C-alpha cells in the first residue's frame, strides 16, 4: 500500500511532538519543574495524530477517513486549549475567565458536531460546521497566544523569543489559510495541491521551530517573561539572611535600594504578627509599579520583587522554598549564624528554581 504525502507529514508531526514531550519529562526529572498544561496538551496532540495515522494505515474509505480526521481535529482543539492555558500561566496569575469560557464553549460545540458527524457521516452541513469550528478555535487561540508572546518579545531581546514568535505566527497563519479556504477564498491554491496542504506545511514547520527552541535551550520552558528584581529570604526572626539583586535575562533592570525593601517587609510582617497573631502570613504586596510575593514555609519566608505576578512565578517561589533543606533552615535561624558562608549555596538553589535569572554580583 502506497502511503500519501499527508501520512508522512502527520508522521513527522508525531515524531516531533514525542521529542518535545520527552524533553519536557527530562526537564521535570532533572530540575523538579512542571509545565503541566503544555505537557498534557502535547500528549493529547500525539493521541490525535496517532488516531489519524491509524485511519490512513487501515486504508479507510473516504467517508471513514473524513470522520477520523474530524475526530483528530477535535482532539487538537483540546490541545490548543491547553496551549492557551500555558501562555495564560506564563503571563497571568489565573486564566482570563471570559476567554476560557469562550474557548470551552466552542470546544463543547465542536464536540457535539463531531459526535453528530460520527452518527451521520454523510451530512455535509455537519462536515462544514465541524471544519469551520475547528479552524476558528485554532485561529483564535494562536492569534491570542501570538499577541501574548509579542508583548514579551518587544521587551526580551533574545533569539528564543524570536523563534517562538515565528512558530506562533506560522501556526496562526496556517489557521488563517484554513479559515479562508473553508470560505472558498483560496480556490486558486488548488493547483498547488489545495490550501489544506499549504496550511499543514506551515503548521508543521512552526511545530519544528517550536521543538528546536526547547531542544537547543531546555531551560527556555521556564522563562518568566516579566522583570524580577530582588529575592530576599527571611528567617523566623524577620532578619534577611539572603538578599540578592537579580535580573531577568534579556530585560533591563532598574536600580533598587537593596536595603529598603527588606526593611519594609520586616516592618509589615512584624505588624501583622502583633495585630493578627503569629500565624498571620503576608503573601502579596501591590505597590503599583512593583509587587512583592511572599512564600512562607516552616521557619523561612521568601520574598520576590517583580513587576507583576504570574502562575509560573508563584510556582517558582514555592519550588525555591521546597529546595532549602532542613539543616540549612536550622542554620539560617540560629542566633549566632553568619549568613555570608551560605550565600553560594543559596545562589545555586535560586538558579535551580529560576533557571532564567541572573544574580547580580
């Protein structure tokens, strides 16, 4: 049985996605990191592609292959939704409720159309509605993710962000072609094998670029596209036992009084303890242009000063606190401890929790 070019394109996508999932799992094991939304989404995408490849290998008739293709498209719609959640986690503390509801609603409609199409495979109306819904979901999500990444790329001048922009732009443009083709605006492309082939190639190239970015620099997965200025660790007495100015790679860092912020945190924490009890914990201070995020575990509190909060930032702060071993915690809380000998050890822990940060010497 001779296999079509479409089969090999989809097989290449499966191989690329498997490589990417492998890279993410490796990073998780190596650095105790989590990129849950992206990893789950990629596994779902592999499942969708595998379903379609099986349909081609089984040499299904045109009707059966069409159903399989729409099932794959629905599975990819779920994958796109996880892509959306990933970029939301990078840029915000919680997903946009309106957009999440909108995309979830479209997915529910898409799923309903797919089920009807499986029951009535020859229904041309369902075929058209299913295809259009799939392409509009992809277009909306990748245009939005391109916008989020564009805001970062304007500030972060590094090659990885440019590659990511290329990937998102290619996939978004592929979905523009899908949408235009669905509305019979690209009939002239039929001489080139149809608009779908062109869009598939663009999406595949974009996926390869995405994988290339993470294979060359695996730590890029954990880049925080926001300026982080300072990391301070307080012991249970409220004394700053670690205080480092840091800067995000690719972002300029304004000068900040390194003694002022620890004094502010200590004063506010003492006030809370005296007025609300020792169990009262300060977690967030919004100072307009700067924000402070505080994670307290056992006998240490970690404060990070940044432009704004994102879900990835909160996770990274917690990871840092989890990484500090008990014996080091006890040493930092001892009354006669000199903190300087521990700075190098704490620097290493900070770099593990924040792979993309640079510590100012």
